[in-house]
């Protein structure tokens, strides 16, 4: 009825609008609008499409700009003659009116003489959808990309020809690839022709991006169905056996109950509710309530209720089994076409295989980067503990000092790159100094008592931690990586590694080479090895063991400082930073084999990969991964007490 | 016994001192005496006595056998967890049974069990009892587990480690790894012991709701003192005589003892397991007084502190361990409790709550460097004669 009235009104207003016919030759846009005058004036979500269809069909060049202004509520109507206009400045008084076809000024009007056409949200959306086709062909690449993204968010079948049209003219390769991919996915989702869809699905094989997977997965969505016979026409994914893992017995029965194919099963909870509902004066049909403190008594009481006709009969186990046996349960694809689902199934499994291979690659990269972190944290220990045999529990605090050095430098030098370049040598110098001081004052008195070194250095460790807490506070301090270390290098949607991890890996490799050179190719390295193997012999050869010990310990500590700068870039810089790494560092050195840096490398690699491997099996739980890693280390040491790289001959006697 | 007193003259002195201490706290207690000793101080003293027991067990493995275990708190906390499971279960059962009794139908055993499980494990998203709670309803079973769980863990770990002849620093690092692994494991919410929430409300003894904490705390203090006395006599007995000699021999030169035909691994394993059990019992007495246990208690640092107490007290002598644990932990409580007077230097005020750790750390260094015999060395100076050779 309303529609009839509207139509009548529209007809009346058409008759009453002389402007329409008058402006027809030079104002085609106005003409079209006046044809639908009321639909434009009081546009609604349901009716506005008619106007839009006519506008688009007209192919007028002004249409996109007009739609944009309409959507932005910049369209006005002159009350005197019903003519649609723009205004020059909506705050001006009187308003300067602009013709929507020519853009020429056509006089002024007071703000009470025009109506602003406020398109509501629904109308705006409909107009926006119509605008998309113009935006797809816009000369501005950003507009085209935005329009494409808008379609991707909420694709509609009728947008497919629009994208096809766009593709004919598209020159930008990236955008073209995006559009092609989107069209392919839309073909899969909305395509009419089965063969076309199957071809589209098959062409996606080997693509691992999230969008492709998101496009294929809905095709494989299933729902559980039940019937007395397996339906012929349904696209069956699998037949389910009640009582299996996929469909537990009671769950299967619940489906039957839901479908109205079997009487409801009375669970223990239902029974309880029914019993409570039937309590009268502390009794249930003559049975004392207080006697119902076990399941058997409750079942008996319920049976009494059933007999009295106060409760529904619960099917027995045999009846449940019979009902289940009389029906067949199946998983049915929501997608009707079997050809499409089987093609999708194949493609998805091919993609999954590829993804899992790539995940292994990604995991290996993670493993390498975790190994580099362990290596960096442990490499200083490999010298002080591995070569000299000193258990330095304050090693972690040297790492922490390195990280805080980075933080302090960054507060003074604001440029992140420069500050790191300064912080690296400075951290080495500071922790080298701290290491030498500690060696001179404490450790050199304890060379013959290694276990007591542990206690003394532990004392230093907790004192250093507390002093740091006093100076810098207990909360984490910001130590930011420069921009060129932010972000990550991603090879595809699955394999990616952050630049900071690459940097740590490179730093680890550098340290390794440097230390190997120092220990094996320099005079200092020779003397270090001599002193650690036989101090008295070395000193009779003219080597000063005191000096060498001091330098070696300083070197190990200094390296811990540099490692601290690197670790501080990705970890929280807190007083506990070093303590978090100390146990793992010792394990790395012990697993690898004491006495040479190859061992530490091997230990870090093994621990890093093992931990990542466990995390892969149970991704949500890094605590578990660490637990198993430590258990693994404990067991490993039982079977190879000297570590992976065990020294042989005289060097092993130390 | 007479022989024992002859070989270890500290035993009667320590027993007498403990008896005197027990008498003193009773006279001063709120429940039975003048009331000079507050409930919280009674608990602190009781917990300190438990720490003395674990220090004693640490001294057995480190001071006497030369095995520096940096994971002894794992055994201590496991003992606490075992008794905590019963305390928590039984107490929750009382509460839940009382609340279910308000319901219209009397609860079935299954309903009661489910309600208890939800009450205990709701905080970690669980609604049923994990397997390790199978015996939690039985005090006797959990008391047995207090002994068994640390004992078996120590046996398995020690058997693996000693058999492979992992010694010295390596063993220390492995024990440290063990306690770290256990602590990380318990930190997970789905491993059955309430993750980082731990077990709480352990100070409420089931069936003793009517008894005030002032009485319960003094009972626990008595029990702790009695346990320390027993542990002391037992340790002194084990370490006297031939067994003690072999153990000390292993500490001083393991290879030589092995060449003499002793099963070094067996001796070490025995001491390690016994010491772990002592630690477990100490933990079972400690945590009902502390009221809460969580995986933080197993963190490696706790066990390092334990080694430090023994070192400060003087290892290789049982009373040294007791003195060390008592002195350092009571001093820690005093300083960190805010009771120590701050020192105003004019330009800076030293607040002991913060600076105590620094003082403690430097204290370790000084003791290690200048007093390798620890506080027990002072006794030597007085008697001019060493106890342990």
C-alpha cells in the first residue's frame, strides 16, 4: 500500500516539475535524477538501487563525482522547483548554488530555501558499492587498490565482472596480481560453472598465502547429518561411526534427540533436577530424600517417579545402541558439488604439505636464531668456565651490565644506530674492566677451590643485581633497536625472520671466528692454552700466569658485555636479565664440552634446535619446551659426560 | 648412643640447646606462656628451624660427601607440595561438604568430588583431579609421599649421575638444571599442581578449625625442633663410624676409595637419597607454617642460598650448617622486615630493606675468601680442636 502511495506521489511530483523537461538537453544528470525525484529526495536503502542503476547505465562522466558527493551528504535540493544542486560553501549565507551538470553557479538561496539530502548509513553503503566500479577504473592507483581491498573484505558475486573489466586495463603488476587472485577466489566462491570453479581451485595449488587458504577452507566446511539411509544426493565427506573419537556415543545420541529421532536420554544432572522438582515434605514418592546420597539410590528413586508417571522414561543402554544402529551418521559438505570439494580437498592437502615443509624451514631458522642467542650468552662462559675452569655465577650480571650500557648510551646519544656503535665497544671496555677487577680481587685466590668460586661469584652476582636495581629501578628500561633492525625479512607467508635475529646470528658467527683466531692463532691464545694446561710449566717458560689469567677472564667478561648489548635489544632490560640466562649458559657449555669453543657452538645449536623442536610439537607452551630441553640436557650428560666435543689426550686431563 | 656422643661431642650440646630453646619459646608463647612471642614470630622461628634441617641435609651431601647439590630445594618443595595436597584437599572437602549440605538433595560422592575439583582447580581452568592427586584424600598416603617422592627423585637422579661419574662442578650444574626444570614444569597451569598459583591456605589445618593459630604455631615449632633434633642425631650417627669415614674418604679422594674396593656410587647415592628425604620432611613441616607454596620456591637461586648458608656456617660440621641457616635466615628476616635501623649518611640514607642483599652478597665473598671454615671456625678457635677432620 505504501508503495502505491509513493508511486502515485512520484508520478504527481514528476508532473509538477517543469524543470525536468526544460533542462533535458544540456543537463542529462539532472534529468535522470528528476525522473526518480522522490527516490533521491528521501532515499532509502531498499529503493535507491533503481536510481543508481539508471545513473550507471547512462555512462555520464559526471556520475562518479556526483555519487561521491551524494554519499558525503553534499547534495542539496532547492525547495522552490525541486532541482538538485551542490552548494559552494555550506556555512555561507546565503548559499551559493552550483549546477550538478555544468558546475556553474546558478544563483543563491537562503539556508531555509534548500534541503540538504542526508543519505543515511544504509544508502551510503549502497552508493559506496556502486562507486566501487568507478574507483576500480580510477587513474589513481591508490584509489584502485583501496577499492580492490574493499571488495576483498566483503565480496559479492556481481562484482566479478567489475574486476574482470578492471583487469583488462590494469597495468600495475602488483595490483594486477592482487586482482587476479581475488577474481580467482571469487570464481571459486560464486562461480556458476563447475568446471570453471574446479579449474580455478586447481590453479591455486602450491599457493601458501593466507588468503588462498581462507578461500579454500569454506569449501570444505561440513555439517554432521543423520538419516536412516545414507542420502544419495548429498555430498558426503565421511561416514561417522558412533562411539569413535570423531563422534562419541552420547554425542551421536544427542544428535538423534535433537533431530527428534529418539527420546531424550536422562543424564545424571537431568535426573537430579527431576528429583528436586518432585520433593514433597522431604520425600519423593515415599522415598526419604536424605537416603539419596548415592547414584544407585537416585536411579531407583527416578524409576519410582517414572512408574508414578511423574517423569519421562529414560532409554536404556540397549535402546540407545539400537537407535544408533538404526541410523547412519555422516559428515556432509556444505558445498553441493562433489567435483569442487574433491578438487579443493586435493589442493588443500597439497598446500598443507607445502606449508608444513616451509614450517620446518621456518622452524630451522628459529632454531638457528635461538641457538645464536644461547651461543652469545654462553660464549664468554666458554672462556672463563670452559677454558679457565672458573665458575662465574656473575657472568649473567656482565651480560646485564652490557645491556644497561646500551640503555645509558641511548639516553645520551639519541641516534639509535650511532648509540649502538658506541655501546658495543663501551660495553666491552666496562665489563672487561669489571672482569679484571673481579679476577684480581676475588677469583685468583680461589683457583684451587672451584666450588667456592661459585659461592663467591654468586655473592657478587646478587650484589650487582641489587645495586643495579637501586640505580635504575626494578622495571624494564627501554633499549630500542634502530629502524634498520626493526621488521623482518619474510620469504613468503610462512617463512620469515626478524632482522634483529639475523644480526644476532651474524654477531655470533663473528664472535666465533674472532675467538677461534685469538685462541689458536695469536701469542695470547697460545699462552692462555699453556697456562690453563699447566700453569707451573708455562711460568717456567717465561709466561706470566697471573697476567694471562687476568686477560683471559677480562676477555670472557668483555664478550659477555657485548652479548648483553645484543640481548638487550630484544629482551627486557631489567636487573634480572642476566640471571635468566645463567643456568642455560652453563648447560650450553657443559653439553657442548668444556675447553673449546666448537663445543659451545655445538651445545648451543643442539639446545636451540631441541627447544624449538619441542615448541613445534606443542606450540602454545614454551615453558614445557624449556622443561623438556633441560631434562634432555640432564639425560644427555649421563650418556656423554664430557659433552658433544670431548677433548682427548692431555688437554682432557685438566 | 654413648659411642655416638664420644665421636661427636656436639650432639649432647646441640640437643641441650634445642631443648632449652623449646622451653624458652613455650614460656614466651601466647598459648602457653607470657605471650611475649607473637604468632608471626613463632612461625618465623618454626620455619627457620625447618631451614636448619635442610641445611643439615645439605651439609651431609656437600660438607661430608663433597657433592655440591644446587637443587636441594626441589626436594624441600616437593615435600611441601605432598603435604600441601592433603591440606588443601581435606580443607576444601570440609568447606564443600558444608556448602553442598545446604542443597535439596544430599550430594553423591561423585558430585562432592567434582565440586572439590572445581573449587581447587577452577583457578587454572580445570574441573577434575589430575592423576597425581589420587591419594590426596589420605593423610597417611601423602605423608608416605613426603618421603617417597623426594627419595625416588633423588634416587633416579643420583643413580644416573653417579653411575656416569658426573662429579664436581658438572654435578652442581646438573642439580641446578633439575630444580629449574621442575620449577618450570610446575609453573605450567596444566601440570596438576595449580601452576604459578601454587597451593595456598595451608596454615588451615583440616579438623582443627576451632584451635587458634597461636596454639597451632607453637605445636609446629615443637614439631620442627623435634625433627631437627632427630635429624641431627641421625646425621651425626650416619657420619660417625666406618660409614662416615668412607664418605669423608670419597670427598677427599674419590678415586682412591674406589681403588680400595668400596662402591663409591652406592655410598654417594645413599647419602644423596637420605639427604633428599630429610629435605622433603623439612619442607613438609615448613610449608604449613608458611601457608603457601608455589613453583618460585624451587627456583635455582633458593638452592644456591642454601649452599651459602652452609658455607657461612661452616661445612663439614653439622652444627655449622645449623648455625649458618639460622643466623643468615634470621638476619635476612630482620633486615628485610624493615626492623633494622636505617643509616643516614647525610647525603644518602642506607635503607636495609634494599641494601641488605648487597651486604649479604659481599658477606659471601668475604667469608669465602677469609673464613673458609665459616662461623663454625669460631668454635675451633674456642676449643682449639677441630670436630671434623
